[in-house]
């Protein structure tokens, strides 16, 4: 994220989670075992009912690994400490009704997973190319633990950054050495892949495809780094004379700026297609800088991703090369020059394919006198502007871990109820089969048990109970397959139970409902 790069130097902090972690145990989900009854009487009759709508909203946070901003808090932690920190962060999201995490697995041509293409990350072990000992695969661990908690896991990659200034010494293991022909050094000490070089595009594509094939992820995510910000190179132009001159010699007619944008455009389209070819259900998301160009919409001022980063993010949204779009709208609602509300409405006007538009919120450092109130208001404004597909992504999880007040305000306010991720109707999926529902009548309660013929396809259940004329809704994780219900609640009698299965794209099965006589 742009905010990361301007603030991440010296952001590495002490091992700040572990004292808290030791006091927090992961939630334990246990199936309720029905008490032994002498003569259980299953209810066989099914009924048709009008079920209430289930809440839907994408609620995610970025977890940055570059410069040890969020995880791991140091690059010399033991494996056990790394796992404890990860569990703490995932529990925090789960317990506060978030439903997704965007986890940085490739901060700078390195890997926080077992890769055949790139070396182990310095930010994981303190040495480029050194794997964790005792060995484990961090990405595999994060995916498994996120899914245990009903959270989506999106992998976040930087496609062009080859080495970060906080990434230790450049060694023979680094991609700076291994891809020296198409990596350039910037004046601030960073190294960057040349986006115009075919080898850059092929290598980044191979990295993405490898992750999609081997890991059970829910999404792939790129942020705002394409061609680097001019400040990274001291204001000088990006050093790509070699590929530019080759393009011209081969008859290329585009201007240099258009040529650069074309390089990135082709890459984004390619990545989207390749992900869908491998696993159609894996979502592709982008979080570009929040301003496309100054003056769009009228009155907006600031940097231009189109002219500085050579990122035509509006085109990518117009063409539908994304499943979700998360512009970094890191400003408050009120300032007219970079108004959160004005920019969100403008991006929505460009969303011709009706993809998910889930803005990025500057939960860590939005400029306001009352950050909790501002962030809560931004969540609510987003719901008003985008009622058909609500969601937001918080930069970063540090804004939640370091602000108990903000976390409390979210949990007691807009995130008071659990929510499913909005459906993606353009991504085709096989319909889920209807579940089976078994109800056993007991003296003071009814025991509900449900089953599915394809349990591996089920990510959540929606469980409905009706007391009197009012329905109650519970969103349950896949391992929970039973519930004991009191026959009377708040003076009202239980009279109906229903359940639906939900797949990883948020699609529901046909419901099954049964009466309680």
C-alpha cells in the first residue's frame, strides 16, 4: 500500500502480541451431543416458509509482512511464536465478526511459503532463503487456521518489487541476483523488476499460478505498486531504456507512457484469465491508489496513478478484469480535495461490470480528530452508496490491535451481527444440494441435527429458528452441525426450524424447513 511505503521504515516493533496470545485460546467448536432420550421422535414433515435475508458484507483486514509491520512482529521469532501471533490475529478478526483476511505472502520477490520460484523471506527468518525450523509452511498454516474460523484467506502479492530497503543485504539467493538482467536499482535503494520485460511478466505469472494451484486460497490480491512512485527514484524517470529502445526498434508506435500502461494492462488481464482457468472460484482483487487522475471527479486533487504509476485502474474495472476492487480511499469524508465519499461514488460510476467495490479504509492513520467515529461512519456511508454489495478492507490490522476503542465501536455498531461475504454471480458454481434436517423432540427442547451429501463443499450453514412470528438467524461454520433449542424463548413458542448450506462463493443451497408442533 502507498501508506506502507511512506511509513514502514523502523515500523518493526517488539514482540507485541505474545503476552496477549497466551491469555487467548482459539475458539473451540464442539458439536452438541444430544442427551439420551428414551423414545426420540424425529420430525419428518417439511414446510415452505418465507425466510429473512441473511446479512452480507465483506469485512477484511490487510496483514502486512513487509518490514514486519503486522506479522511476524520480528524476523527472528521461533516457529511457535509465529504461530501464536497468527492465531491471535485470526481470533481477533473472528471474534469481532470479520470474515476475511488479506495476507501478504510475497512482499518483495520472496516467499512466506514453500516456493520453487523464489527464496524464503527475510521478514520471516532474518535471512533470505532460510526456511523456518522446525519446518512448517506459513501460508499453509494461515489458510488452515483461517478456514477453521470461517474466514476467507486472500494472498497478497507485490508483482514488481524485487527487494525492499528493509529486507536485509542482497545475497546470491535474492531475485535481484537471480534475475539481474531485468531488475533495476532505484535511488532509494529498492530494486524493481522492469514491467516491460517479458521475463518479469512470465515469472510473476508463474508465482501466482503456483500459489493458486497448490494452496486452498480464496483470493489473489495486488495493491498499488506497479511502476514505482517517482519519489522512490529521486524524481527521475524509471530506468527502462533497454526495453523501451527494443520496443521502438521493433516498430512500436505507442508513447512511452502509453507503452508502460499497456505493459501493466496486459499483465493484469493475463493474471485474471489464468486464475480463472485454474480455479474459477478464486477471486482476483486489486487495491489501487485511490485517485485515478486529479479532477476525477471534479475538485479532486493529488497524485495520479495513471501518470505516475502507469496504472490505468479505471480500465481494469471497466473491462471486468477483477472480481473485487478496493481503491485505497485513505482520506476522511469531509475534505473536498480528497473526499472519501466523492471518490467512492466516482469509482462506482466506473463499475460497469458490477464487480464488488469494497473500499480500503485508513484505519491506522486517517486524518481526523476522532478516528473511531470516522471509520464507523465510512463503513456506514459505504453501505448507503453500495447497498447491492457491501464491504470494506481495513488498512491494516494494526488499526484494530492498537485501538480497542475502534474495535469496540465496530463490534457494537456496524459489525454487531455476523455476515456472509456477498455472492459473485459472474463466477459460476455447481448448485449445492439441499441438506438433510433431523429434529428430535425432547421434554423441554428440540434437538436439531443437519447433514450434507457433499460436506467438503460446505463452508457455512445458515440456521433459522422461528419463535412466534419472528425468525432468528445464525451463521455457523461448517463443523457445527447440531443445535439444541428451547421450546419456549422470551415467552414465545418454537414453531419452525430451517437450514441452508453455503459454498465458498457465498451461494446458498435450497433450504429445508420443518415445523415444530
